[in-house]
C-alpha cells in the first residue's frame, strides 16, 4: 500500500514538473539566453554590421571611466526616488479608502483607478508635454495667473524630472493600489474586531495590524517599483524631445536611454551590453538588499 502511495506521489510530482515545463522553456529561450548572450557580447567590439573583435574587459573599463554613465545613473535614481516613494504611499492610502466598507460604488472606483495603467505611455507623455510646455503650457499659464514666473520644465533638470516622475506616478499608482487592496482584503477581520474591543485607535490598528500583515506585499511592490524605476525609458524619451540624448544637456538621460543611444545610434553593441550588465548588477544589488531587510523584519515578527 505504502509503495503504491509512493509511486502515486512520484507520478504527481512528475506531472507537476511537466505542467511547469512550458514556462521554464519559454523563460530559458526568451529570458535566460538573451541575458547570457548580452554578457557574452559585452566582451566584444561589436556593431550592427557584424564586426566582432574580442576586447576583453575594455568595455567595462571604459564604462567605469565614462562620466555619462554616472550622470545617467544619477538621473535614473533621481527620477526613481521622485516617483516610487510618493507612488507607493499614495497607492496604500487609496487602497485603504477603497477597502472601506462604507464607500459607495466601490466596484466602480476600483475599476476607474486602473484606467491610467491601460492608457498608452506615449499618449500620457504627449499630454504631459503639452501641459508642461515651456512656452504656452497650461501649467505655466496657471503659474503666471498666480504671479509666478514661467518654469523652464524642459531646460531645468530637476523640474523636468519632477514632471517625468508625475507621469510615472499617474500611470502606476492605480496598479499598485489594486495590489495593496488585495493584501488588505486578505487580513482577517477578527484582528480588527479584537483591537477595537481592546480600545485600539484606527492609527494604532494601522501600524500594529495593517502594516505587519501586508509587509510582504509592501516589499514586493518596493522591489517591482525599483526594477521598473531603474529601467524607465518611454517617459524621459518622449518628454525630452531629443530622443536618446535625453535633453539638450543630457539632464533627462537615464540608464536605458544611454544604453539605447550606444546600441542603435552609435552602433556600439558591445559597449551597450556592458551598460546593460551594469544596470542588471545595480538592480540585483538593490533587490538583494530589499530581500535581506524583508527577511530580517519577518524573522523579527516571528
């Protein structure tokens, strides 16, 4: 009998791996192989015409000494900080509102909040570019009406990065809101009922029940926002109006814009692959730090 059960479990295990195999097969072809090939190309002087010359670590040595790498990294981190932190805070607050049982038309509001996510990024960039135009833009017109001088949104690096961050927040806040909402709905109601009986305030319930219960979701959104924020491309590309250059002075040039410029404008596939590997390592380090912090906090809760 036990032997039959053992065989049955082995068959179930094999069936499980069989059902999962298409995912791993597709991931290997379209995910893992391109990463390995990118790493391979980074050791060559390689252009789109097919010229291949082994240069070893020369691309990485040039990258470490390239000032454009550090400026694009700084721009990327600046836009990431201006967007991700406010975005996640706003998403959590909106999720709390949408989770309120007293809110009328909850299904309607939960649907509407996702509309920006399904809007074309190019359309969003065009609208924001018109609103924040240096001359004749609606925002500068409103500031002039209030007695404030026009802001050179496309010339000033920090001001323009703020606008790009607004575009990112407008598009992704609703997406993260629904993720937080799903986590909030999974919290047992008995925890809040017991806290109310003990006389805990709403603020105390938020910090002592809500936050600990949705902590894994918080770290998930932090990691995904980090990955997406450090790979930002479409918003600065469209807003700058200068393509891969990322502004007249490179003030909006992010890591991905720098990568695409070297690959498709300068035809330096080897160097752009080295940039991609560098970006991959930066994202991996930040994700690893987030994982370690989350693991320690989870252990502390236990």
